[in-house]
């Protein structure tokens, strides 16, 4: 089976952790190249291959397939130490990864240890906590926007890094006597990392466009999700990049016309990790059960994820801002044994999610309106067709399609390859 289109984008329709990585892996056979276009190692994409678990933070999930090209686009912020570790982890697990199958945009910005320190320091102020992953993502994007960020292409240029770090430190009000001390260690290490990554650097847009022009399929792999988008999410409790599909073009350097299929991923319920509003959050006891059943712990930070009911108006909003052409539905099996399936189909005091967002930003409470479907007592082992799914799950799928006005293209239930139904 395969999905039509040239540039295929997989994005999160919720607050991240929808199972995008696994979906990329499911669709990997029919694609020749894979690209990340935003975020950094705040992402955690979990793959289960032959009972082995591989967690990727920076490298596109296509890397676990042979003879596929993986590209880290200009929109990604790269912690070079983490990237180095990830490459080593893949090779030690039998997945070859080097400059031949992994390419990095020369324009991607670099996360330095001082970005992480700043991220951590801010999170220590409990009253202003966002609940970030403390990976330095926000501070790195800040420097990029302030126009003194450091690109991976510059890492081998000692004088330039020296100058830029001095600038960043003085802009951040660092005491003069500290600057010399800190700067020295960073510059040496940055140059060493720069040398290592030099063979990986390319013009990512040019490379991707060449593939698309030849009729090859490229899969653009989103990180985080629509509700964490810097412009369209639950601001300020969001990440520092745009996570919606349009960013796939900007964050790799191709024109948006190449993106022909935009698939929005959603779990059959909702989770959120970190602070911020969550209209359909379940009570604490239900959350606990849900969390252990769905293994809802952060792949990056191991933090327990908050759990709640599927919020259809929020998903509809996410589909709209992404320009979605189809839905990927994951984790339908996790609803088993959790009581009647509750789904938010509207709000008591807001006409849609956009209005709800404005209310949330003004500290007002939004009350969900729920519809219930009968509980699922047992999830069958063998599922080959849609009608093999429990009746309530079938009804849930129908409800999602009708509400959003898009078809579900893949339904997944389990962690291993093959535990999915293609609906196209
Ligand atoms: P940051 O991206 O580390 O700055 O964190 C900002 C917000 O986004 C926090 O609520 C994080 O928990 C959340 N976040 C960032 N990356 C992910 C992800 O990959 N999955 C889920 N939540 C994420
Ligand atoms: Mg994740």
C-alpha cells in the first residue's frame, strides 16, 4: 500500500506524541527520502522494530530503512552532541547512519550548552514555567530571530564563533570576567564538532527538490503538534517553532507547491506533557490508569503525560491550520477497558476551538460537551479489516471522519510493524 503524492507531510494534530514516528515507519517503503523541518531534540519518536525500541530525537525515522536518504532541514535546531550520540546509537543497533544517508542543511542553527542552561534557569522560576524539555530549543530559536544565532555551517570558523558567542553573552548581560572563561571551552569544542559534521552539510532545498523533480516521494516528518505551534497553539504554553505543515516548505527550503499530501496524526484520545490548558483532561484516577495502559510517559524527558478525551473541535482546528488532506489515527487499542469512550464534540461556552483559545488565553475556563460510545471490553488479536475492529471503535472512526470532513487513511493499534489498517 502507499499514499499518493510527491511531498507527503506527517504532522501532529494535538500536543505531540501522537505516534508520528511510527506512522513514518509504516509509510517508509514507498518513500525515497525523509526530512525533518522544525524543532530539535525536544522531539522523541519511538519505533518498535522486531521487539527492539529505538528512540530518535533529531534524525528522521526513515533512517532505520536501508537505502533511504534522510535530511535535517534548516528549520531544525541542532544540538551537535546529541546528534553525534544518536548516530552512534543507530550504528551500534545495526542501522547504518553516516554522511552518505544523512544530510544536514548548512543553514540549520546550533544549540550550545548555554542555550540549555538558560532554558533550565527559566524553568526553575515556577510561576513562569512552560514545562519545556530543557533542551535549549527556545533560547536557540531566540538567537536565530535576533540574528546572532550560529549556523552549523559556521562551526569550523573559530574567529566567527568567538565573535558571535561574545555578542550573545554580552546581549544576555553576562559579566565580563565570565565571558572569557566560558567562551574558551565552547569555541574549541564547537570547532571540533564542526569538523565532524562538515561532510554532512548540503543545500537541503536543492537536494529535496531534485528528488521531487524526478518523481520520487519525500516524507516530511513533523515534530510536536498543532496545539504546540508558536503562532497557532495554546500560547504561551507552546514550543518555539511552527509545527504545522506549511513549515515543511520553509524548514527545508522547497516551495510549498511540492506538498501534495498533508496527513494529520491523532491518538484516539489526547495527551499533553508540560504546562498549559487542556480542556478535556480526565480526572487524576482515570489519568493514572490511562497512562500505564498507553505507556504515556515522555520519550525525551520521561515525564508522565497528562491524559484526556479526544477533543474533536480542537482536531478540526488543527486540520484547518494544517490544510490536512487526511487523518492518521493511532492507539485505538488503548481505549479498551477504560469505561465508556467519551469524545468532546463541542464546548458549552465557546462556538469552536479558536474561540476557546481566546478564552483560555484570558484565563477563562472552557467546558466541553461530550458524546459517549459504549466501552470496549476486549480488543481482538487479529485485525485484517475495518469490520474486525470493535463496534465502538468503528463508530469512533465514523464520528471523526464526519466531524472533521476528512478520511482516515491509517488506523494503528499496537507498537509493532503490521499492527495497522490501511484505509486507502
Ligand atoms: P520546548 O519545545 O522544550 O521549548 O517545550 C515547550 C513545550 O512543548 C512544553 O510543554 C513541552 O513539553 C512541549 N514539547 C516539546 N516537544 C515535545 C514533543 O516532542 N512532544 C510533546 N511535547 C513536546
Ligand atoms: Mg514524542
